[in-house]
C-alpha cells in the first residue's frame, strides 16, 4: 500500500504520487484521511500540502 499511495505527513511523497496524474491532465484529485485525527489532516492540507499543489 505504501508504494501505491502517499501516507503520512510527507509533502514530497504526496506530490510524487500525485504528479503522474497532473502530467496526464487531471485537474481534480481526491484526498482521504485514513487516520484517527481528521483535524490534523485538514490542518496539514491547509498549511502544507494545499499550497504546494496550487503552486
């Protein structure tokens, strides 16, 4: 599972997994929080991952 998906708070890993889809022309992605702390996931997206995806 770790090879196919990005898990945890590693921004670079998330970008690595998402990049092939961006290169293929996708302009929407779905992110899911599989952990016990959805608030931390949303904060991670708002503060770290989201800005990098939009940049």
